C-alpha cells in the first residue's frame, strides 16, 4: 500500500514537471516566432533551469512571466556583483572604470524597474506598466554596453558584453510573454 501511494505521488509530481516543461517549450516556441530578438533555445534552457532550481513548475503563461522576471532579477543581481569585482580591479583604465560605475547604477535601477514590473503584473494586472518597466530594464543593459563604444577616438572593449547580452535576452522573454497574455485578453 505504501508503495502504491509513493508511486502515485511520484507520478503526480512527474506529470506536473512534464506539464510545466511542456508549457515552457510551447510558450518559447510561440514567443520566438513572434519576436526576432528571442532565441528559442535560450528561452527553453533558461526557463527549464530556473524552474528546476526554484522547484516551481509553471502551469500557465502567467507563471512563466513571474519565473522569467525573477530569473532576470537574479541575473541582474549577479551582474552587479561582477561589476563590483571589476571596479575593485585596478588594472582597468579611468574611462572603463567610469563606464563600469555607470553600469553598476544602471543595473541597480533595472532591478527596481523589474520589481515594479512584477508588482504591476501580479497585483494590478497592469500589463502596460509591466511592459514599460521590463523594457526599461532591458534598455539599461543596452546603455551599459553602448557606453564603452562612446570614447572619443577609440572604443573600449566592454568586460560585460556577455552579461549584457544574457540580461537583454532574459528581458526579451518576459516582454514576449507579457505581450502574449495581453493579446489573449
């Protein structure tokens, strides 16, 4: 009898994970078809990993929006830590250090924007405000990357190119899902 109960619970959990994973595949597929900035493979890999780590198994598109915003916030917090390490590195020149400080401020602002997006989305179902705030967070990563290219006479190589690109992609996922929900209402 205990074995039967264990088996039933295991099958139920497996089915929930499978349904959540299925939702991720389907949603990422639809989103990537509608947004040329969104990589299907990146979307699936990011959300499956986040779902496994958080032990939350999304059952509807709204769950994926929350999951993607939380994932982006976590990534942004990690980028702030990376920037802090770069700022402590005395081998960077003055211009790069100034850019890094700006990036630090931009990412702090973007985390606030993502928090505002989460509140707007979850509490008031204000998709326009959520969209605006996620877009602002996404723009912060672009601004961070672009400023390294603005040095007069020559551009500097950004030590954050990979991080900025990933952060941009994570925000694109959230925006695509918010838009999908908006279109279905």
